[in-house]
């Protein structure tokens, strides 16, 4: 197991954002983390990547306890994350943005910039290397997030809605890129609302609702789970939904 | 355009070097020395404020420490002022590390960081005003002894060459920032600290290194000031005037690029001279004119003078191409 999350909890004031969540990821897998808005998915990412400290519980990366470590230390160990709300270095070019990630393992400036160009090519930003990141479209910014995280040379990649706000064609373009990253040996955990992508990419999925892990399994099975349907659509929805499909 | 910035720096330095052999008038030499001196002070601030985005309002804390380090050493201990130079940089750097350590560890940013640095400078000013070793309120007068070994020059050209060398040193640091991993990380922290941390950047360490470096260079400016004017008192050393000048110069010239501070310093020196000449008979009015032009510059030139220089150069290229 490359990542193990054990009974991790985090509250904000009286709100339990993440409550006793436990799960583990097998190396080389693509796993989806799904759930309605406000379920605690992004909080969980922040806990794993060190931006937030858990109130309780333990997080192990490759068997090593990383609970409460600083983000840059966790990143150096091989965990990279993207941000749901993209955080480009707006006045730097695409190449320079990605080079910051590459600098984690490469000290030379020219080498890092060269590596950045390679990564940009890989995520389809090859033609925009010298464009300031602040002028990119939403879709391109999402790719930039992915490219920067990838440039750090991670073993585990946490992708927070890299397909949010993309049109179906753009989603179709990014799916094989993500699969390619996994084929390169990187384990991927992704938060995603675009179910089309979740279905095609992930072998396994976890469902979070109100900070609790309520279901897990292959995505197709999980979205048919009555508890999951109710989490999205409200109490009783699964039953009504079931009746209607039975009648049809 | 990394290659071009290096070339531009070398060209500027090459043009500046022979100046004392061309200019004979003491008035113009003084103006040139002060321009380079303010440019160097601004460059020191620019490293932290321009490249790193951490706006200090209290660089006087570093300037004054460098100035007093060299003055106290000469007057009280009779040590050589060249040694004072080294000590000035070291002590000012240490003060920078201290202030940076305290404010960055507690994640102070923006106006909070600015206020804390301002407060530190004020504390130092009051301390310097109190203790006898700094000459308290009357200040310290460095004895006149004009030999190069004593870091005092009978000819202005001697001071000019020293400040030219410091300018070159400031350029070298700026160039390094623009071409190194450290510099890339510093700029990343300025642009978006959280994103930088997610990419493995130790933001605290980067900011600490930047403020230490910036403070050490500012301390050198303080030491140069003492040698040039042979006098220092708490208001000159730690008063807000130095802090404001240090940030005004790069803001007017253009933040976060190597040539901005020098450009800003020359422009402010010329503006100051013009204001004095225009308002010569009414003391104080020159400051009003100075202020008005400054406000206009900040309003209409968000990227400083370097910004217009660059955009007009681009326009020129486009026309000729």
C-alpha cells in the first residue's frame, strides 16, 4: 500500500469536515474520490499533502508516517497535489511555472527549464511554453496544474478536479494523459465530478459524504449504491429512483 | 530574455565605469555617486520586495545597523573601516535573519509584515538614541583622515569606484536570482506561496535567505553612507526616510528586475535636482513638487520606468522589423 489513511479526522469549529476516514491505495492504481460538494474531499487532500494537520489519525506514505509534516517535505517524499481552484504563478510563463516543480529534483536552471518543456509537451501545453500563465484558458490552466505536479517527479499524484469546467472534448483529451501518467508508475487519487472520466479511469472508488466514508468499490457499483444516490439526491431518493426504473 | 538581461547589465556597468575620468565637476560627481548609492540601496530592497514580494517598510533597521557597525568600530575601537564593511554586512544580515525569522515563522504577509519591519526600525532608532556607544542623540562623527587605506578619499572618484563596485555586486546578485533555482523559488513564493509549497518549495527558508541577503546588502549601503558623509545619528540611520527611499527607488524604476532600481535612483535624483532648481527660493516647496511627480508616476506607470522602457523598445523593434 503506497498510501494509508487511518482514522483521520479534522474539524473546523463545530463542523466535522473529515471524520474517522480510513482507506488505502495500492501502488500503480487509479482511484477516484467522489461525493457531493462539501463532503470533505478537498479537506482530505489538504490533510494528505500537509496543508492541514489532522486532529486525530495517521497518514502513512510508503509505510512512513507523514502526519503533520510540512507540505514541501511531503512533496519531496513524492506526493504531489493539484488545486481545485487553480493556483498558477500568473506572471510567469508556462515553462517557468512547470520548472518550479522540476526544480524539486533538478538544481540546474537550464535542465529544469528543459524538463519543463518535456512535461508541457506531455500534457499538451507544448505550444504555449512562453505564454504567461495568467493568460491561459481554464482548460489550459488545469493542464498546467497537472504539469507542475507531474514535474516534481511524484510517486503519488492527488488530482483535485482537473476535469472540472472542461467540455467533453477536453475531458476526452485529458483522460489518456492521466492514464499515461499511471502507466509511467505513478499512483493516482482523483477527486472528480465528471463521472464519464471516473468510469473510464478508476478501477476503485471511495465515496465521502458529510466527512464520512460511506461506500467504496468499483465506480459502476458504487454509483448504484442506494446510500450514494441518497447522498447526492437526498433521503428517499434511492427508493423513488428504484421504483421509477422498475416501472419503466 | 535571460541572456539579454546579462548583456544589458554588463553594458550599463561598462558605460558607468569611466565616468569619473570624463566628468570633472564635483557637483555632477556627487550626483552620480548618490544615484549609484540609492540604486544600490534600492537593489538591496528589490531582492526581497521586488523578486520576493515581501514589502519591507523598515529597511532602515538593516541600513542603520550597517552604518553604526562601521562607525562604532572606527570611533570606539579604532578598527579599519574596510573591516567595518564586512562587519556591517554580517551584522545587518543577522538582524535581517532575526526579523525575518520572527515575522515569516508567524506567517506575516503584506501590510502586517510591512508594519512589523517598520516597528523594528523604530525600536532600533530609540535604542540608538539611548545608548552611549552609538553616541546617543548627538550621533557619531567619524574623524577625517583621507587615505584609501582608511576608506576615505580626497577625490570623489575614489568613492565613485567603490559604489560602482557595490552596484556591480548588486547586479550580480540580481542576475543570479534571475538565473538560479533559488531565484525561481523566490519568485514562485511571491506569485503564489501555497502553490510553491505544494511543489516542494520551503517557503520559510527561501524568504529567510532573501531577507538575510537583502539586509546584508543594505548594511553595506549604510557603511558606505558613513564613509561618504562621515557622520551618522539615530534619525539618519534608523529613521523612516531610508526605509521609504529603499522601496521608492525600485518601485519607481520597476520591481523585480535587475536594472529597475538604478533607473529609479537616477530618475529620483534628477527629479530632486529639478525640483530644487525650480523652487529654489521657497524651502520645502521642492518636496511638494517631488511628491506630486512621484504620485503621478506611481499612478500612471504601474510597472515603473523600466516598464515604459521595455514597451517602447518592443514598439521600436516592431516598427523596424
